């Protein structure tokens, strides 16, 4: 964050456009908050709260984008654009201080791994895990729709409805509703059903909203309001479902998994922005809207390429059960905890009763090392610790 802040200071002070472009690129490269925070949330959140906590993290990320759009629109109406960048610079310094004060230490998930090995892992993951590739492609198209709308919306509000910079900034207040609703939706839907259910619901909402925004929004501001609210709600819900779907892909390399997902996400954002701008310049709002409809329709089709329990690249093998099940990871407990073990087994946490007598304690490292069982993830250990502490 310090590097990003210093580069940001250069953006404020430079008077060369080429230098500004170069520093903008470097600032984007060094911005790593999404790449770090989502894996930490997945690793440390208790399983029963993972969907809700992921949605809160996603809401915070989208809220930051929305607030930035709002502040930029309002401030730019009255003062030079550099003031907006100064505000951003101050917020970055404040955020860095908060991280130093409150960010907890966390263990290295893959000690001894070299940087080149980590990079090679990122390259390999999309070819080894079909679910990661599927969800990343869905994210590409979903985020392409998102950026295409919000980029071309500025032109539509100006050209068609005569909005000024202040009014355009205030229009982004509509996006606050979906941000606040997202954790609620996740706790009721995403946490209870397989991610494919959430994705279907999110795409239906998003597709309907995009059609309304495209054809009604060309002559009525109401169509744009509907698209902004429901479209963002569908997008946020889909992203949380994507995150839940890939949460158990390579648990010890969640940063690498997240890197793959974020590369597709950012590429989708760039494609939506570039293609949307070009189509709007050539054919107006309807042309850009048709692109958004095509994006979200293609994403909807990708949802059905693989079934909820399919292990391969294409198909619906493994059944149609759409309920959210806990991962079947064998976990072991300390000798003498048979009573608690029985309750844990009945609760569906996947404990292995046959290894209870020879297992290490919950507080000891090296889970399952004496029995050969697979070690649980950090989130699973946290669930177990909380449950046993309550029962004992």
C-alpha cells in the first residue's frame, strides 16, 4: 500500500499525460487489497458464516467503488480534479494506518514455496480445476456487463437526459441498496443452497434488469434506475456465489486461486469498458445494451455447462442435489472426547470416530499426522474449535 500511495502522489503532481498513464498502470499493478482480503476471508471464516462474510467483503469492495464514483462526481463539479486525487491519497494513508493497527498476524499457508513456484501454480490452476475455470469465465462476463453499464451510463445520462457531473455522481446512490441487501441475500440463499442455485437466480435478475435498462432506459430514466438497482444486486450475488464455488479449490493456495479469478475479473472489466465505449460511440445506448445482454446471456449458459457435483469439464454427473453440504474432510479429536465426538458426528461436521483414540489434541499442530488423514482447512478448524469449546 505504501508503494501505491507514493505512485498516487506522483499522479497528483505530474503535469505530463504520458507520465500520468504510466503511473496509473503501476498503481493498478501494486493495488493488491482484493487479492489478499478474499483469500483471508475464505480461510478464516467459520464454514457456517462463510457466505455471509464473503458477501460483506464483496459489499465493502463495491461500496468503495460506488462511494468513489459519488465523491468524484460531486467534488469535480466544484473543484479541480486533482482535489479528488488528494482525497484518495489521504484515504489510502488512513487505511494503511488502520491495517497496521488492527490487521492480525496470520500464518503462511505454504511455507518454503518460492515465488516462481507460486507463479507457476497460478498458470496451472485453470487447467487442473474445471470449477475454477468455469467460475472465472462467469466472472469475466459478469464484470464485463457491470463496467459496460456504468461506463456508458455516464454518456447516456449526459447526452439523453442532460445530467451534469453532480447529478451523475448522485445517481450512483442507487447502487447503495444492492450493496446493503447482498449480505441478507447471501445468508438466506447462498449459505443454504449450492452456488448454482444462487447463480441462476442472480442471472435471471440481471438479465431482466439489463433488458429493461437497454430498451426502456433509452427514453425513460426509470429504466436506468431499475437496471442500476437490480443489475448490481444480481452482479453482487453472482460474485459471492462464484467465491463460494471456488472456496475449496486448493485450500493451501487460495491466493493463487484468487489470482486466477481476479485476472479473469479484471480482463472482463476492461473488455466491458472498451467494447461498451466503442459500441456507444457507433450505435448509441441500444448497441451498448445489446452487448450487455449478450454478455450476461453467455454467462447464464456457462452456469449450466457443469452440474453441481460434476468433477469433469462438462456434464451433470454426481446427482442433482442442490443443498449446501459441508466438505467431507476427516477431522480427529483428542482421546477422551468421545461424547463430544458423537455430537459432532451427528451434527455433520465429518469427524472420523475410528481415529479419535490416537489423534492429537485440538490445540496441537499437525492434525491427523498420526493417522494419515487429511488436515482440515483453517475455517474447518475454527468451526471445530468453537463447537468443542462450547460443549466442553
